[in-house]
C-alpha cells in the first residue's frame, strides 16, 4: 500500500475507532481497506463513514450475492468460465477494469451469478490493491450480448448492484465504456438506466464494433491486445484474475466478510434488514 502522511494515518485511526463503535459494522476492518475508503472519498471522513456503512449494509442485505462464493464450487466455476476479467494500472495512476463475456448463445449466462462474480472478483482486487488510484475506468465488452439478455435480467439484483457500484465501492469511478455495442444496445440500456444516477449515466460511452472511438479516452497501447493494444491478452489477464481468486479463496469464501451484524439504530441510516433498502425503496 502507498505510504501515507501522518494526517491520513490519523484519519484511518478515526474511521476505525468510529467503525468499531457501530453495532451494525464489522469490527477491526483492516487499515488498508479503511484507507481505500478514505482515498475514494477524497479524504472526507464523514463521506467515508457513509460509504463504508453502505458497503457493509448492502452486503448484509444481499445473501444471494455475498454467500456461497467458493470460487471452486460448480456454480461459480460455471459462471467464471464464460468471462474474461482484467484489472490493471495504466499511466497516471489510472486503473482499468474490463469485463468480457464469452457466451454467444447466452445459454450458460446467469445474471445473478454474473453479479455474484463481480462482487467476488472486486473483493479479491480490493484485498490485493497496493496503490491508491486517481481514477477508475470500466470497460464492458458486450460482443456476445443479444436480446436474450432481457429474459435473464433480474430487477431486484440490478437495483442492488447499481447502488453498490455507484455509492458503496471504494473507487474513484470516472468512465464507463461499452465496447462492441450492438445496434439494439439502446433497448438493453433502457432496462438498466432507471437504476442509475445521472452522474453515472453521464460517464457511459458506447463504442460500436470495429470503431476506434475508445482510443479517444485511453491510449491504444494501454489496452489489451484484444483491443489493438500492447498489453497482455484478455485470456492472460483472466488467468491472473483466477490465480488471485485462488490465492484469496479462504477469505473470499467467508460468508461474513465485511458484512453487517446488527441493524443501525439511526432511522436515517441505511437499513441492513435482508431485502430492505430504506433509502432505495427496494422491495
């Protein structure tokens, strides 16, 4: 982890002391994790508290996404086999996150399992991050997406996933790129857009197959070879991701990882009741 100033160390201690007093938060969260929350919130202590509580609260309220996550279990292996994932740093302390689906028929695709894989892999990267990024860029390759996706969609999970990605993850999300976007992408986007804040929709950029518009946002050489860059292929990046999952298997398989134990007493705070998001009106 990056070296930090004495002032930041003091903030980490303050956040930890506060978290340990909250009945609805896990005790003794690692300093490195708390630092990532502070950094993602630009060292605003109050905002870091809100983000951390939401991070843990959503996890507690979503057992379908955060339990039974052993990467070697048949359901998880099946979900992982149709994805290529990448997470790496490029110049400027920018981090690139890439999700690539490899299931043309969508026969093996399961929206809930895909969301579960997202949570699992981002947890593994969160546990292993050694640097504090200036911004994060997400690239989603939808080359194998078809209108059949609509039959796989789960509204409840989509709401939770969007809230988690937008407001709970300790990252500095700046751009979202949808590459190899099909002509009907507007129909699929219409399913997801209602769950997104305007701030997030403003970050989204669509790129049609064989276009070069992605290079307007990230240098070509900083992309995997699959996209004309000089970085490793997505298959190689995915191998790294799977090795990381295996190395963190024990902690990632813990159903209580960063999960809330009790309901908050503050009615204005995030409710950790299973299936209930007071601030989101999720049924």
